C-alpha cells in the first residue's frame, strides 16, 4: 500500500474511532485560531483606519459587504466541494475526491477574476449601491479598488482552506490563513501611516496577505496525505456543479444574505449620519470576531460529521452535535457577559467619538443578550450542510439575516427610529433559533432511530449465530 493510501486510511480511522471530545477538540483548535486571526485582521483594518476619521471608518463597513459577497462565493465553492470530498473519503473514493477538489478550486479562481473585472469597471456605482454616502464614497472607492484585485486569491484561499478542513487537516489550513492574517496586521500601520497611503494602505495590506495565504495553502494541499490540486483534474460538469451547489448554497445564502442585510442596514443607518454607519460597522466587526471562535469550533465538527455520516455512524454524529452545542453555548454566555459590561470601552477602542460610542454601545449590548443562541443555530446549520441536506441548511442560513433581520430593519426602524435599528439583530437571532430547534431535533431523533435499528439488527445476527 502506498504511503498516501496509508495516510488516508489512518485519517479515516482517526475520524471514525477517536473519542468525540478529543477528536473535535483537536480539529477545532487550529480552526478557532485561524478564524480568530482572520477576524482579527479584519478588525485591525477597522482599528487602524478609524485613526483617519469617522467617514473612513464607515467606508470600511460599507466595503465589508463587498468582501462578504466575495467570501460568500468562496465559501460556496469551498464548502460545496469540501462537503463532497469528506463524504467520498468516508466511502474510500479518493479518485472522485481529487476531481472535485480541482473543479471547486479552479472554478472559484475563475469566478474571482470575473468579479475583479466587473467590480473595477463599475466601481463608483458599486460603492454607492453598497450604502456609501457622498462623504464616504471616495474612501470606499480607494479601499474597494484594491480589495477587488485580491478577489481571485481570496476565493482560492477559502476553497483550499475548507477542503483541507473537510479532509481532517485543519492545521494545514490554519498555517495558510494565519500567515496571511499576521502579515496583514503587520502591514496595516506600515502602509497607512509610514508610507502615508491612508485607507488605500489598509486595502493593499489585505490584498498582499491574501496572496501569501493563497501560495501557502496551495503548497499545503500537496502534503500530509491531503488531496492535491492538479489542473488535469479540473473536469467541470453539471453533475459536479450540482454537488457543489448542493453543499455550498447554504454558505452562499448565509454569506450572501448577510451582505444584502449589511447594505440595507448601512442605507437605513445613513439617515442618522456617518457616525451611525461607523458604529454599526464597529459592532459588526466586534461580534464577528467574538463569533469567529464559534465558527472555528463548528469547523472542527464538520469533518467529524461528514466522515461519520458517510460511514453511516449516526450515533457519533449525534454525540458530536450535542458536545458542540453544550460547549459553545457556555463559552458564548461568558463572552456575552463581558461584552455587555464593557460595551462602551470596546467601542471607544476603535473610535473615540461620543456619538459613535453612544450608538455602538447600545447595539453591542442588545447583541450580547441574544449572542448565546448563535451556538444552536450555527451547529444545526453546519450539520445540515455537511450531510448534504441543502434545503434545510439553506432555509436556516437565510433565516437569521434574511427572513428576520431585513424585515426587522425595515419595520422596526420605521416604527421606532434608531432604536429599532439597534435591536433588529437581536430580534432576528430569536427568530432563527425558533426555526433551528425543531429542525435539528427532528434529525437527531431520526439518528437515534437508526442507531436502535442497527442495534436490534446486530442482536438478531448474534442470536442466530448462537
């Protein structure tokens, strides 16, 4: 047996036999670190740019929705191909997994090139549509221009990182993502202040960090028994794109609708001035940073879910889900309490503007009240998506920012003004929880029935032998 086959067999045994807490803990740790650093360097852009002015800070928030769209497409190809790869590896079908890895990667890079061209051609109308005001637009154009150049690298990196995770190699993904993230944090002050590039410097730092992550991740895909990416395996077909859509649309729905929601929020907040947009932008980055640890924990759960679901070990999937929900809920409660108490101080770290602090602290505190509910909805979403249950995963992805948040922004802001905007996300969190609980409990109950059926069948076989 070749070394690669031995490594893949060892990986399969690890994913299907290691005790759940130890397995998820080991897989989640590098994912959490990777997500925290990635989120931190997004937050670093906001921090350093905030030293320029309120309008520049708001511009980062406006362009964040563009980055979210790029990330949404990257996650679509990454999660779609990665989910498929993990199930195929659980079935010992390595050849099909290799073709899907190449198809997902090269399709994402090509899509990123299209975004770059179209975005640069229509840059000004693009930032206006994203919610930039006349005072914010010049900063937003400077920032978005360089971000668009990095789109193919950003999307390619996200695909490779997710494919590595779903193969049970999160450390390799962490090395690639964290290397770029640390570089971005180091380059931000250098380009913004030393080279006096202003907000353009932050964008250049982000673009260069994406290129570095891309190169490192590409090399990591060729090591440690991972699925390598070769152009010869790029075999686009409707069948493969159907699988990518099936596994990736929930990510597209979640990230895409989040982008739309951000645009709508920026437009609604614009009525109250640049300070309101800046405050919403800061809170968004802070909560994304806090939530990134949860996402990382869930990313440790996904390969366990995929391998064991593919191997029909439903009991392990069920145990993994409950372990993740209980652990992450406890952690989020602690984070929420800290965030609630120190909300004004947290906002002040980014922008020492009384109006920004006043609005931001209220928004952050409302968000902290419902923040722990994110544990159940996130784990449920990841479970459905990894299992290939596209409709349920997509519905749940759309619920938080789409079915509930967008209507909440429109209705509550019309009825309650600024306070309506401030509570909109919390209202949406409660609504999405109400959908997630019965959906996931139904699937978990089905798993339990499958376990019981297999146990009875095994007993029957043993009795016949006796």
